[in-house]
């Protein structure tokens, strides 16, 4: 059996100070891999530096990491994909171990969960935000990873080619995690070192703006993937409000046989109607989601597992 083809995917935006070091690290760790740098409208010399370092450079004009990942997964054909940031914060030397486990256990994704080597690796608030979002994902979807925001991941071909990427920005890692959880793919995590950025390299992540976008993505994916629970919860709230408002009306009617607060009665009727509409909406959408899930599963199964090439 021939060795699997490996593609290293590095999305970049203004990483002139770090991209050469990143490319060199993966070239040393994986000498037979093809290294791609996808530039996302950089205004510095990222393209020139990456090309001089020996990477294949391509461009994605639509701004945002999600757009770059969507383009990379669509364009590149390989057996194994390694995705990392171009800022030299992820440990390229860990890549062979990640690939070996993916192939040996026939997994579809391995997340390189970050173990920071220095305090400066994480910006203020990022540890707490990551833990909060990771915990929320676990609560909503039943299981999760310990580091859902890690950009260091190894994928099988059948993962990348069945992944319907819709995200625009840094919420792409959350969408990737949910895709793996929903299709119940065999996945794993391996702790990898996480380093501070080289001097001259700055983070493009906005703590509050991107944190809000990630939170919004989690809730949106929960609405899409769990419509019965999502709309059922809304229906339950309406039904509870109707029940609370109906208590004094029921007492008055029992004592007098009259309904003196007719507007309240109309409101209760409307709340019960809204509750029923939400429940039925959830049930209808659940059928649609099941059909979508079956299509994604069939697309996923159309490719062989890693280490089991046809």
C-alpha cells in the first residue's frame, strides 16, 4: 500500500512575521507533505515570504477564516489534511503523532488541544471564554471536546469532503466540532504545545466580537440540529406563562362563573396557540434535519476511512 498523501493547510492574513517559521516547521516535521498557504487579502508580504519558504500559495478573496477553510477543503485533494494557523503558535513537530493516531485508529478528526508553554500564549479572557463556550457546547449537544476553538486539527478525506461549511469567520472551528458530533464520527484529542506569537505577529481575533459570533453560532447550530428541543423549550415557556395567567381566572370563574378579564383570557389563548405552533414547528423541522443528516452521512460514507484506501 502506498503512503497516504498529506496536505498541510495554512490560512493566513497578514502573517509576514510568522509564516516562514510555520512553513519551515511543517516542512521539517512532514518532508513528504504538500504545504499550502491560503492568503486572505493580506496587506503585507505574506504571499512573497510564504512562496520563498517553499509553500504553494493560493488566494481567497472573500474575507474571513470560514471562507478560507471552505475554499481549502473544496480545492485540495489529499488523503490526510492538517490544518493550522500561519502564526507559528502550533507545534508542527506534533503532526506525525497526530497523523499516526488518525491512521492507526481510522479516525476522522484529531483536535490538537492546546497546552500553553508561556503565559503570553493566550490573551486576557481567552481561557475563560474557551472554557465557557466548550462547556456550553457539551451541555447543548451532549458531548464535546476540551478545546473546541483550537485551530490545529487533522482530518480524513471523508471529513473534509462531507463538511458543508457555512461559517464566515473564526466560528468555523465550532461548526467543524458540531459536524463531527452530529455525524458521530470517530474522533480524538491529543494535547499539543501552544506557543506565543513571534515578535511582529498580531492576533486577528477580536475577543468580544468573535466570542459573540461563536456563541451565536452555537445557538444557531442547536436550533438547526435540535429543532424539537429548541422550539419545544420556547413552547414550554409560552405554556408556562399561559398557566400562570390562567390561575386567577380559573379561581374567579370557579367562584362566580364569570370571566371578567376577557383580554387576559385572549392573551392566554394566544400563548397556548404559540406554544402549540412551536411544538409542531420543531416536529416538522426535525424530519427535515433527519433527511439532511442522512444525506451528509451518505456523503461521508462515500469515502474510505484513513488507512483503508480502496
